[in-house]
């Protein structure tokens, strides 16, 4: 609700990149289907976060994230969060988008 109030006031929009407002979130890499960490090509927007299309998931909604503890052993991981599982706007998955 607070995010949409900011949109209503014109302080942010639904479709502007959140790279400057939430750099720690937008910099989280993607775990691709080959279990490789790749840099995102698209920025996350508020619309992506609100519609669960930013690429974030939960262990119980994503088989890749469910196996993350085993996968990350061979990866240097410097983030507090788990990786995203797809490029922003390319799919839908219930996840930590609005946590």
C-alpha cells in the first residue's frame, strides 16, 4: 500500500528501474537452468515486485532454490538473499518480491 501511495504522489512510477532506489536488490544475480550465476540484463521495477515477476522465489515454489544450499557450495556468493531464478518480467513465481 505504501508503494502505491508513492506512485499516487508521483514520487515513483510502476515502471522505472529500481537500480538507484534498491541497488542491493537489483544487483542480485540470476541462477540459470545450468546452475550458473549470471548478471541480470533487465532492471527490476516496482511493477515486477508487486506482480511477482522480478525473478525471486521461495524454496517451496522453485526447485532450483530448494536445492540452493547444495548448489552454492561451488559458487562464490556474497549476497544475503538467494539468487533470482529468471530475468525480470520474463515469468511469474510467488516469492520474496514483496517481503
